């Protein structure tokens, strides 16, 4: 499960949500480097969020993957992998120095599942948890994927929601605002019992010197 690569809005600390923002030059380079690092990882099938930054990341990665190219596969888009919609907040500068009092509301919205606050037009975090878990259950239900390696390209908060299935204390898990860096990966596998297990998170397939944390 990979987070999309870098956009100008990442660099500017702007809240993207479901606003469609292309990768910048650095983002294209990072995605290409991640693809080079994964060229021998056997990717049989790739699912991506339909948002363009995810699609572009997926395309740059699988274009370098030997197994994917040999099979002549294509990228499959799924709306359940979209980023959370932030409504009226999308496009705003989300850095600590610029949001003022709204910064506390932003943290509350992101980290408190019981919060009743949400910006106008925004999606509730619990709704993202629901749709992201539905997607994972869909993958697990497909018998044709049982012996396949699957690449999923999505977004920071949506991936957090996907990975929440591996944590028993959801309130505590969401109180931590950790988000994968651009093109960072979480690795999971299904066991003989058919259950999904998290093997690793935060894996980089490119030089860590190029990794940037825009959520400081």
C-alpha cells in the first residue's frame, strides 16, 4: 500500500483532500525512483485512487515493474481509495503558522473520532474508515487474487484508515497524526487463515535522502 508522490500542494502545506493536483517534477522523480526500487517486486495487479496524483504515481511505478509489464496488466481505479474530502478547507495552508485557531479544529477533526465538528462539505473520518475497509475486504474476497501481489496507491489519511484494522485501540491510534511520506509503503499479507497481517510500515524503495515529512 503506497502513498502517492509529491505535489506542489504538499510542499506548500496546502490541504489537498479530493482536489485534483498533479505531481510536481520532484514527485515524478521520487515515483520513478520508487519504481526502480520495486522493479523486481512481483506486482501482478495495481489498484489506484482515481485522483490524478495517485494515478500518476501508480503509472510511474508499474512502468518499471518487470512482472507487471510482462503480464500486460492495467491500473484499476477505485473510488474507495480517494483521499478524505476536506470540504471548505481544501486549498488552505495547513501549516501550524498560518491556520491560527483553525489549527486546533484541524487536529481535532483528524485525531478525534468522536468529534462532532467538521468543516462545511467535508467527509467524516468514520466514513473513510468504512470505505477503505470495504476495499480491503473486497480484495480479500477475490479468490483470483489469493496468490497475487497487489499494489494499492492511495493517500495519507485514507491509508491511515486502512491500516487502522491492525490496531485494537482506534481512538489512541488516530490521536497519533503519523502519515506516510510520499511513496512510502506499508506491506501486508494474507495468512493461511485468510486474515490480513501487517508486516511492515514506512518502507522506502528509494533513497531516504529524498524523503520529506510535510506534516511537521
